[in-house]
C-alpha cells in the first residue's frame, strides 16, 4: 500500500515539474518574441531614416547635375547657331559686293558683252553661286531701236539657239481677259528697263530684253533702288527652271554707289541684277562649318505684320563631319506652326533677325539630332549609385538584425520539421529519409571518390517502402493518340502532351491527388497515399471526371494549332481500389513508385475501357457504394475479359452534375451543325498554317529590303489554253541571296486586312469542295495540307550548324524560297476543289463538260487549278495577293508553282508519269550534266512534286487506323459512284488486290524516293515504315476489312 502511494506521489511530482517547465519556457518565449519584434521595428525606423536622407541627397545631386549639363549644352548650341547666322550675313555681303562689281563694270555703258561675261565668270570662279547676272540699263524711246539692233546682231552671231529675237518684250494688258497680262512685244513707252546683258545666256534666254518695268512687282523694286541709291530685294520668286518645290529665289537690284560729282540728290540710271537662289546662299554660308548637325530655316518678315504673314524663303539640313559636309533641302513649313511645335516640345531653337538690303529676314536654327541634348546618363548613374548605396546600407541594417533572429528560429524549426516528416510518411519511410539526410552530409566526399558510384546503395540499408491498404488508382490513356501522332511532327506531339498533362497536374494539386508518373500518352495518379484518406474513391471519381472534361477542352482549343482530328482524341480512364506497395526505388533517377496487383488491375480497367468514359472495377464500385454514391455507377452489360483474371464484373462511373462541360461553354455557336463546326475548325487551322508561311514571305522580303509593288498584272486567259500545257520540267526557285538585315520571324505581324482576306479565301475555298464526297472533300484537303506542312518543316529543320548557303544547296534552294513553301501548302488546300467524286477516266468516258473543256487530260486537277486561281485573282483578295507576291515575277512564279504541284497529284495519267520518271532519272543520276543552278532547280521541282504526291496519299504512310479511316472513305466514294452507274465495275470485287498493287507499285516506291531525295530527314524513313507495315497488315486482314466496308455502307444506306 505504501509502495503504491509512493509511486503515485512520484508521478504527481514529475507531472507537476513538467508543467512548471512548460509554463516557465512559455514566459521566456513570449518575452524573447517581444524583444525581437522591438529590435526589428527600431532597425526598420533607422533604415528608413537613412533611406530618406539618401533619397534627398541623390535627388539633389541629379537635379544640380542635369541643370548644369543642360545649361552648358544650350550655350554650346547658341554659340554654334550664332556662328552659322554670321556666315549667312557674310555670304550676303559677298553677293552685294558682287552686285556692285557688276554695276561698276557697266556703269559707263561702254562694257561689251564679252567683258560682262568675263566679270560673271570671275565671280563664279570665286565661289559665288547665282542663277543669273544681268545688266539693266535705262533705255529711252529714242534709244530702243539701237539697243534692239545691237542685241539682234549679237545673238545671231553668238547664240543662234535663242532666235528668233523678238525685241523688247513686257507684260501687256490682255484685251481678251481684262485684268490680266500677257507676254508680248513691249508697247511704246517713254523709257524701259530691259535685261540687256545676261549670263549665262542659254538657261536665261527667256529674260533677254524683258522690260522689268512692265512688271508691277519689279517696277516697285526698281523705283526703290534708283531713288534710294541702295540695293533692293524683290519678294521670293519661284523660277520656271526650278526643280525643287521648296526652293525659292530673290532678285538683288544694285544701283551702284553715287558719285560726288553727281550731287546729293542724284538718281541712279542703270541697275545690276543678280538672281540669287536661297538654298545656294545657305549652302555657301555653311561651307566652313565645323562638325555639327543643324537645320537652318529662312523667313522674310519685310511686309509681315504678324507671324502668319511671314514668307518661307528656304531651309537646309547640314550634316558636317571631319571629312565632308552633306547638305540637303527641307520641305516648306509655315513659320507659326514650325516655331510653336519646337517651343511646345521645349527643344533648342535659335533665332536672329538680319537686315538684308531692303528686307528683314529671320534666321531660325534647330538641331537635327539629339547631339545637343544634355548628356545626363552619368549624372543619373551617379545619383542611382548613391541611392543604391543607401538602399544597400538600409538592407544590411535590417538583414543583420533579422539574421541573428533567424539563427535562433532555425533551431526552433528543426524540431517542428521533424514532426512534419513523421506525419507525412510511415515510420519506415520517415526514419530512412532522416538517415539519408544525415548521410548526405558526406555526399560530396562520396561523389568525389573514383571508386564509389554516386547512386550506389549503402550495403545493408533499409529500403524506403511501405504498404498502403486503401488506395484508389487511375490509369488514363488518350485513345487515338498514336494514330494522330503519326501525322504530326514531334513538336506538335509534345505540345499536346504538355498541354494536357499540365491541365491534369493543376487539377491534381487542387484536389490533393498524387501524380505517380506519365508513360507516353498514359497518365497515372492515385488517392490515399502518401497521406491515407477515407474518401480516396470519391476524390478519384471527381479527379477522373475533371480530367475527362479538361481533355475535351484542351483538344478543342488546340485543334486550330495542331490540325484536323485533334478534337477527336478522347480519354479512356480505368479506376481500381485496393492495397498497394509504395516507396522510393533508389538508384539512378530514383522516385516514388507504386507496385502490386492493384496497379495491374487499374491498368486492365483502362485497357478494356471505352473512350470518353470511366471504367471501374468491382472493388472500386464497392468503395463508392460504401461512401453512399452508388447512383454514380452503371453496370457494364458486356463484361470484359481481363488477362490473368478472366471475365470480370465492371461498371461505368458518371458523376451527375448540372454544370456544363468545358466544351459546352466554348465560343462555338450552338446552332451550328456538326459538319459546320468541323469546317470552321478546319478553316481556323488552315488560316493559321497559311499565315505562318505568309510571315516567312514577309520576313524574307524585309531581310532583302525588297519593296513590294502596289499592283499586280492580270493574267489574261489565252483562248484554248489549259493548265496542262503550262506544266514545265523545271521550276525557277529563288536564288540564294545574303540577307541585308536579320529579321525575327516572331516579330512579324500581318496586316489585319490580309488576315481577314485570307480567312475569307479559305472559307470560300472550303465551300467550293463537295462535302457530299466521302473522300475528296475539305477534310481530305486539310489532311493533305497537314502532311505537306510536316514534310516542309522536315526540309527546313536541317542541321542548324551549317551555314545558310550550305543549307540552301543541301535543300536545293527550297529553304530559301518561302514563296515556294507557301505555294505547296496553298496547292494542297485547293488541289481537289470541286472534285466530282469520280476518277478522270469516268469523266472522259462520260464526255463530261469539264473533260471536254480540258481536252480529256487531268480534268479534275485542271478544274481545281482554274477555280482556285480565279478565286485568288478576285479583286476581293487584292491585299492577300500583294502580300504573297511582291512583284510580277513572284506573281507568275506562284502561278507556275501552283500548276506544277497540283498537276503532280494526277498519278493515273500515263504521259505525266512517264515524264516524271524520266525527270527523276535525269536529275538524280550520278552522271547528271548541266550547271549546278539548273540541276538544283530540277531536283527542287521533283522534290516539291513528290512531296505533294506523298501528301495526297499520306494516309497510306501513316498509322494503320488513319489508313483504314481514309481508305474506307475512298471505298464509299467509289461504291457510291458504282451504284450511280458511273463506274462499270463493282469496286468491292477488286479493292483488296487493288490496294496491294497500289502500295507495292506506287506508295512504297514513292516513300523510297522521298528517302532518296535526302532532304526530309527521318520523316521519309517514317513514311516508308508505315507504308510497309500497312501493306503487311492489309495483306493479312484486307479481305475481311473490305467485307466490313461493304456491310457498313449498305447498313447506312438502308437506314437512309
């Protein structure tokens, strides 16, 4: 009794001590947390203050630096602009001096015309550029005859080109149009101011003896000059011989210098005149300019009351380097908009007013480039570095405090993490993981040892595995994926897999389902491990249902990208519940895996299931019923036979829900029929494919800097000409040209008008196919298009390490000719337009209209070419044509490509086949003769034609299921023609033998030729393997399959 009391007392004491320790520990933890929080707050406040001070300092530094830099650059610009204006003023002074020299040479009227020419040539050789130098004497009525006779003798002797000489001429009132003047012989006047001498003569012949006094504007300038005895200017003029629309000229009239002997009130008698072109004046002004980039504008404010009245005289852009000065003219701009636009943008602008002769000119100078913009990069960089230093200091202060606090927290978390690991895994997995974590401390030493592999198991180590008794496992397989992938390139296959699996992964995360692995197109997941859960069956039911819906949505969404039949891929799911072994299988690429009979049975449920449904085992059904959801189950009537298990009772699972599926929520109108929906999806995909190849054409054009034309010629149809006659032995592909610039294909965006017309074109093309044809319809055209794209991509994806020129030679120029690539896809899409559903031999026998129209030669193919071409050249698709063809050569070449490639699909014409065989032998013979370019084009022609031929029968060189699908469609089309009395023989009687012969004598040799071309990579071998496999399978099962074809055909027609 005393022992029991003692033991009880001891237990009470221990419990009390433990409780006191817990309470004692809790109080310091609270105090420590408060202290840590206070330290962090104080540090943050100190760091914030440092950051504020640093921000103000860096902002002040940048403001002062930017302000000073901008001030320095503006001063530099003003100085350069002022120098340029001084140059203009100096140049004008040179022109005034030249005008004075001319006047002084002729002042006494004793200078001959030869002497006048000598003065002109002397001034020109000195660098003065003016359009004309003239001598304007004051001639009285009595002197007129003598002047006219002298002029006539001179021009008859020296310049017969200006004859007939008409004497003094001027502007006289037009009697027929009052208020206007016409040029004619000058009427009798008291005096005249004719252009007596002029140099150069021929360009200014129209001015010879023109009386300037007859012009009101010239008369005002003459009177101002002779009365003031100072040089005077006219307003701006646009000369007849001027070619630059923005270039004006002015007339400088110089009366000379008054002599003292003439008195104070002397009036000038004669004038010298110079025609000065404003751009020439400006160019002379900048000839000594240092390295600079400026634009100079000149405006006349002589008679301007407001800025709007200012007259534009001229403008030039000057790019001056150490080696040369490049001067170019600038288009005319009105003064207010020009000045206000620069002031509004706060750009540099320098203005100065010059008194030029009798006029007031305003010179405006602006920079051409951002040369005078303040160089604030280093200022900003300095400010940013100062600010970053402040940030680093603040971060260091906070980080240093938090680091010391985190070191304490790490120790506290270690115990918590140990408890988390214990809750995630069973004891054996948990302990082994902890041991491995400890052992990994020496991982570096083990890996650096040459004698011990990094993945070698430690001898005697315990496996990381456990048994989980209640687990639901899902196997989900994509039915039709293997057949679908046989018609796609690897990138498209992985696009689908990644999209689907990514969607499944998101669902698994949201529902807490564990993803085990993916094997090809099979997705494996489970619920109930590594965390056991009672509702594992319900969770897996929801997960499987979501996967079904998501698979349908993803397949529909990707069909415009991955091509026809993508939406037909369905998920086949199998579920099973039971015990399973799970663990980490260590070694190379070790991972968590599941083992046992439950995995096998779940796999069998998937394999014996039905596409689009969830097939579950009896054990899984019992779990669902136990959870009270038995209404989700439907007993499968045809009990499946399971390998190793025999006939089993299974169920189909379907969760009843009022929610709509992803597909129902799609943007496809619900009023569309199934056929219309399918055609719409096909149109979307074909538009995407064609637009991708169009981008290549545009990119190539941009890389070569080739400018497209704004119109293309119309090919007039020659009477009696047919496409058959246009077929050529050798197509001319684009020669290799080194691109001038690199163009990123991803950056190319087609014009919306082009895309809209492309879509309309494909829609009309789709509507031109006879959808009643089981085989020759738009579905078939899209399937052929898909094969063409796949083979073209194999051509383009040659060894990227080779040079572009090497790739060009290796692929016979096809990779360098995006127009040829586009033409192949275009031809595939339209090669069977309006196909009648019967072979050409039938059309010839019936003497059909199209057979007669095309001379009983390849009638269906020629008809398709003509229909597609007439649609392509329709005015509604002008933007599309201009995008495809940049010029007439491209247009004609595109037509030739279309004819050759489409005509290649007629494999029944003996003449064409014989020509093609001969061309193959000539082009690919080892001792072929001819230039490399010619032979390359020959081989390219054959490659493109064989590419189209292979694509036209691509189903025979794809997966067995694809082959059967299209083979049955062709059988139905031929049998329908037979029942309509358009074929003489029952196709079912010889279909089996015909297919074997077609595979042996056409398909397999064609696949061998694709391989022999050497440009299709592994795709040619893939086509050959499928063709040989299909031939073997058909030989074994073909007779039974033909009987099934016939039975299904008759059943469908019986129901109709």
